[in-house]
C-alpha cells in the first residue's frame, strides 16, 4: 500500500520545523557574549562597542549569556526530539504520531518564548518557521488518510 501524501507532508513539515528550531538553538548557543551584546545594543539603540564597554565583565552579561544558552539548549533538545520522532512516523503508528504531537507542542512553546523575547532576526526567523511548522504538523499528523493507512498496515500484519 502506498503512503498517503498527508503522511509524507506531515513528516516533511515536522522535519523542517525541527531543523528550523535546531538552527535557532545553534545560533543562541554559539552566539555567546557577542549575541547578547547585539541584542542589548538593539534594545538600547546604541552601538555595539559602547554596549560592550559598559557591560564588560558585569554580572548582567553573564546572566544574558546564560539565558541565551538555556534557551538554545531547549531549542536543540525539542528540535532533536521532533526530528527523531518524525523520522519514526513512516508507518503512521499511533505511538509515533502521539510522540510527534507532544514534541511539536514542546517545540511550539520553546519557539514562542524565543520569538516573544528580544533577539536577532537570525534567532527569530527560524523560530517563526518552527511555530508555523509545529501548527501544520498538529493538523497533518491526525488527518483521516493517515489513520486509514495505519489501520490497513496493522490489518496486513
């Protein structure tokens, strides 16, 4: 039996959402002080050099970097989970679709936090794509053709 297009679309969009969130997480984890300075400079409408001088060695800089690292790690973990479970969804088994749905919900939450806070476009654009992909994944995963396909595969075993 041939896989329905809705299942292939669900897998593809879930993978794309996961990769977008992973990209956002990589940017946050690897950005460090430079990324924090860029964000503060944008908020304060100052140039990065003056912000760097003002924040050099301060506890505020450490907190900003720690916050970016924590959010980046959350994005990497949720993106990796969605990617892994989406790749297991080829047979449309209920357990894999449930895990994809849960992972997409966690990814949606993390991406909303990233998008809702101050950040660079390089952090926020992939997060926005992750949000759109997670929402589309919720819908596509549970469409009736996927349910029929899973039932037929189970009956043929």
